[in-house]
């Protein structure tokens, strides 16, 4: 059975093969900037508690994370969009 890490490595390799040289350079530049600004060291890690936030719902009304947490566990998913 394939492990999650093995599958992620496969996806990374497959994705890299589809990128143009310009896109690869942009990704590398972005990663270098993150490292230089030490953002990865300051980012939340698995198990960390996220700060409270308010985001708009589908109707544009603000929804507070604290309100949702009062109803039970909260899962947050980030969608990068189609590249």
C-alpha cells in the first residue's frame, strides 16, 4: 500500500513535469522569499490553535470562527484556485 508521503511525492513529481520553465522559476522565487522572510518558522503547525477570525459566507455576511467553534469542531480548507 502506498503511504501518503509517497503519493504526495508522486504528485509533486507529476506536477513539476507540467510546469513551464517560467512557472518553475516563479515557484522557486516564491519559496526563496518565504525562506528569507522566515514565514515558515512563524506559520501555524499541526495541532496549533489558530487565532480567531471573521470571514464572509456565501451571502457576504461575516461569520466568526468562535461562533462556529461553539457548535463543534471547525475544519478550514484553503482553495488555491486553478493554476
